[in-house]
């Protein structure tokens, strides 16, 4: 989540972002099991000059970063020249600290690693800017971390535009969640979840939903409707799906969630997905859409007279959009606005499938406030 949120938000702000692997291959497996394909190897970055070096957290990812001598040299030279650098979650304590790059800087990090920081300089803020260094606490604070980096690189007005675009502030006062026709989603087995993706899918939505559902111990399959397992998501992150949709369609799922993005047409065209969704509806199993993808459900006639919500850009094309809540549940259907609401959406799904206690404990790991 952290890598993808940082990349996506910086690219939307207009930054040229290079995603570099410290492994021997470009494809890396992130902590939530999502496979991402880097743009290049860290060795090819050695002679380049960057305006920002940012380290995502996660374990053992942060330790892998720490052990990469080339990355350490790049980051140290970069910091010496008083250029911006940042780290989130485990990375401040696990990588920057042993590299000696936290000296005399107030620093925050994931609560599980706070005791590793020098006591006098440790602070509990969600985002801490100390000169060139910015640190933050976890996936739940990563939007604020990324927006702070945008503000430092591009100024306040670009940062505010990005916050609006990602629906970060607009709904601060909106209802978090509304539920109609309340039915139980509790299952007597591990929930099987399908996330279909296509080129143009929103990477933040895909990765946030997959990661949070996996943290809750659901079995999640990402399936590509493209000709390859690898898809190119909306701001350019390459994600490797677990299966092709044709193979995925041989199983049934307790829940199917459609991510948003400019992938709508491509997802809509998939015959396998259409069949799966229609069966989902008729068998009374659960399904959902975030952002623009509600239009796919409407296109297949699956919205019926259920209450739903979508991204403001597609709301006018969709019937039955009821209220301003960030997440709406109507019987077997769950929908959400998109962007930054992906976290609320995924936690609402966890709460329906596993109960509110599980959702609260997942939120805690993300360093996210979860209402009582
Ligand atoms: C979709 O993205 C993949 C991976 O980047 C690429 O190889 C493929 O050509 C793209 N497909 C289309 C139809 O654009």
C-alpha cells in the first residue's frame, strides 16, 4: 500500500517517479503478497540525481532496503546534499537509523518500531517533517505522508488539488457508512474473494483492497482480463495478477470486487467476468464496486433498485445513487466513492465478513483510527 500510494500520488502531482528494485529481479512481492514490477534496478540509479528518495515500510521489505549498499550510498549522498528524503512505517527505524540518517531529526515511525528510535527525537505525529527528512507511521497515514511530499516538492496549491482529487478532505464530515437491507455476510469458511483487474485499473484501489482483505485473512485472487498476467494500472504501476480471468472463472467466490479506473470498458467486455457477476447476483453471493466501476454493474443490469454510491464523475450516469456516505451497503452489494475511501471500503468489507473486532485490529496495524 505504501509504495503504491506514494508512487500514485507523486505521479498525479506531476513528478517523474522511478520505482527501483533492490532485488535481483524487477518483480518484487510486497508484504500483502501483491506482485509489483519495478521500472529499473537500483544500480541504474547510482549516477542519477533525484529531488526525493522515499522508502516504503513493511517487513522484511525495510530490512531488504537497509541491506542494499547501493541504496544506502544513494540515500546518504542525497541527504548530504540537503535534498528531500522520506521513510514510512518500519523504514525510518529499520533502514535510516542504522544508516545514520536520523541524526538530530525528530522522527516518527510505525508504533511497533517506536522503541527503536532514539527516545529524545521520537515523536508520535502521523507525519513529521524535520528539515529534509519526512517520516510517517503506516499505510493509514500514507496519504498524508504522500501529500506532504507533494507540498514540499510542488507547493501548497498542488497539494490541495491532489487532496481534492483523491477525495481526501471533501468527505471529512460525510457519513462513513450507510447500510440498507442489512443481511449477514458471515461465512463458515475462509472467504474467497476475486478482484478482476485490467490495464487502467486504479492501483491504489486494487492494492488497498487486496492488502486489507489479506490482512484480515481472506483468500484473495487478483485476476487479469488482459492477455497477460501483468497489467499496467492507471498511473503506471505494473501489477502481476495471480490468475487469468479464464482460469479464475473455474471457481466460485463469496465476494467479487471491481476496482475503478479507466479500465471500465475492458472489464465490461470480459465475458468471463460478466458470467461470474451474473451468477453472483442470482446466487445471492456478495459483490461490490468502487469509484467508476459501478457503471459496469449498471451495464450488466445488476444494480436493480439497490442503493449505491460511486465516484462523483460517474454519479450522474448511475441510477439510485442515494446519499453522501463514503461506503454504502445494500444487501449483497457494497459500493464506495474511490481513491482515499478505498481504506474505509475495505474495512467495511472486513467488518461484514469477519465482524467489527477484526476490522478494528486490521485498522490498528495500518495505524488508522477506527470508530467504536
Ligand atoms: C496491457 O498492459 C500490459 C502490461 O504492461 C501490456 O503488455 C499490454 O500490451 C497492455 N494491453 C493493451 C491492450 O494495451
